[in-house]
C-alpha cells in the first residue's frame, strides 16, 4: 500500500466526477449530472452505527471518493436532524 499526503489524496483522480445531492428522504449519486440510481434512504441512517457503516461501505467502492462522499453525507444527516455529536 502506498502512503500519500492529504493534499495528494485530495488531488487524486478517481475517474468520472461523482456528485451527491440530498432531499428530504434520500442522498443520491450523480455522474455527469445524471442520477446513477445509488440512493441512501434517511431511514437507514438513524443510528450512529448505521451512519458509520455507510461511510465504511461507500469507502470500499472504487468509484466513490470517500472524502467527498463523507462531506455530502454529513450535510444530508444535518439537514435530516440526524447528526448529533
């Protein structure tokens, strides 16, 4: 495994740009502005265990930039009033 700095990690090319948008019930993935069909329902994120499981699960996917996903996931959790530290 190669060790890289945080700045190198942020610049790394992960292929097509995947973006995330949330509404009142779902966090959804988009590629080139088109919905990919990968949706996470807010009801599957109710506990801290569920939330951490989603971050781990998505970080295992080669097409997901973990940092970008985590930022958008936390925004969704906050808007759903599920992010409590």
